[in-house]
């Protein structure tokens, strides 16, 4: 009895057990299927592989620079207000098309990142999502 396991990055692993008797030939066909979570994640810029690497997150000053740049590059839809909070700047980003509808009639959604300083994934995901919504580009 032989056990074969085949795997590749971004694909589901496949395992097959085959019994081979004397003087017999056994054809083994492996079909690897994409790992749909990884495929979706990479396509939508929420790459799991990138997000679990230590040291790849934006620092607070880089986040401030990123939102300021998005606001200056897209002033028609991005507005940044900075509030002082516990000795640090708190950036509040408003993303809307000011030419459509009354502000009071639009749905409001709050996305909050980095509630705790040691958990940078929250702010990283909010920034990536903001970039995607503003630019429509998922190739960073």
C-alpha cells in the first residue's frame, strides 16, 4: 500500500492511498483545486499569507501618511479629521460621494482598527479596505 500526498501553495492538498499488487500497474490521477479562500484573499488584497507575516504592518505614522495621501489625491470623496486622543492623533476618515444624495439620508458604517496597540491587523485591514474603496485598485 502506498500513500501519496500532493500539495502546492494556494491549492488544497490531495492525499490518495493506492494498493499495488505484484505485476500490476496503477494509474494515479491527482487534480489540485485552488484554495478558494487564498484565491479570493489574494484577488481582493486581503492576502492571508501577507497578513500573517510579522513586521509587514504599517506603523502609526505610516497610517497617518497613507490616509492624508488618500485624502489629498481624492478630495472629492475622502475627508480626514484628526482628533487628539490620549496623546496620539486619532484619524477619522469620511468616505462618501458628496455629489449624490443628502448626507443625512445615507447609511453610515464605522470601521474601527487597532483597538489595542499590540494588534495591528485591525488598522491594516481598514487601510487596505479604504484603499480598495477609494482607488478600486487591489494591486499593492
